[in-house]
C-alpha cells in the first residue's frame, strides 16, 4: 500500500473535518455515513494486508456510487429524535 493508503485515509479524514466544520448534520446524511464507512474500511485495509485489495476496491465502488448518486440520495438523512 505504501504511501497511497495513508494519503487516501488522510484525505477522507480531512474531507470529513471540513464537512463537520460547516454542519454536524452532515453526519446524519447518507454522504456523511458513506465517508465514515470509507475511513473505517481504509483503516481496516491498512491493518489487514490479505484483504487490502478487496477493501480498497469496495472503497472505490462506494466513492463512485455516492459521487454519481442524485442529490436526493446523497442528502437523505437519518435525524436523531
């Protein structure tokens, strides 16, 4: 994984921090949950070298799906009651 794993993980964490800075409601939207999931999968990929390729492909698929989803899907939210 070399340098690319930490770069991918760091960029996702930085993106999450930028979104959280603007609004914490982002965490309860689908796009926020997917980024949190991606961070977890990247961290898992760094600690499980035998599953690294599969987890990285899953992260890429999640990124592509959420990036090209309609705004109604990306912004769908689960709001705490």
